C-alpha cells in the first residue's frame, strides 16, 4: 500500500525506512532526519521513530481516506476507484469511463456534471481510460467509451454505452429505486 506525503513528495511504503535524501521539510518536520522507521496507526497517521524521538507527521494513505462525495464528480484512478466505491456504502455510484481524445466523452462531461448536481444521493466518479488505468478498465469490461457503469454495494447493476443521456438517466433512476 503506497503512502503519499501531504506536500507531494515521492511515495513511500508502510514499514519502510525513509531515506536520508527525504528532507524534513517534505514530510512536515522542522529538522533533518536520519533514516526513520514508521508504521500506521488506527487513524492512518504515520508514526515516526527517529533515534530516541517519535511523533506524527503529515502522511496519509490515499487508499484508505477515499471519500464518496455527492453533488460533484470525483476523478478516480486504478488505486482510488474501489476504495471510493466502498466508501459510498449503500449509495448508488455512477462511473463515467472516458478518454481525453473522445468527442462523445467531451460532450457528455458537462451533462454528467449536471447530473451530479441534480442527484444529491448518488456518487459520481470519472475514470480516464488511459494506459495507467487500463487494468481497471479491463476488469470492468470496458470495450467502448464513453461507458457508464452504475454500481450498488460494489456490484455493477446497470451499464450504458455511448453518449446516451436519456438512457443514463433511466439507468440511474432504476438503480436509485432498487
């Protein structure tokens, strides 16, 4: 599980040693550190043990702090998609799988944003089907873009392919009522 430092330094792994080259400023501490050990506490804060000193710094695990926000579209990737879906709990989740170069995807983007503002009880996510996210797209069975997957309790319950707003609205309504 990768950890990301709050001021966008490189990723580090749990139970790893922070190398001498990581400056104290990058991890929010006032003085330079020797190689430090860290471990996760229950609230996903990192505990540092540096020589005889210990303390917490601004490191959080992005995978465990996913928030299922309503009223807006949240961009996800292969690492944050499933944690975001799990964080939605019993809410309906609508995923827009798109690419940067797709004309129909671009035309649906403002409509998708409008739906996120209309349905305040639904979580709206976007996944760019780029090279990095291709394994997730394959897992979800994406063959064309745009594809909209509607999920409940981490299961796909509806799918709409193409820029078909009316079909998407009907699928969302059906999923919300189930």
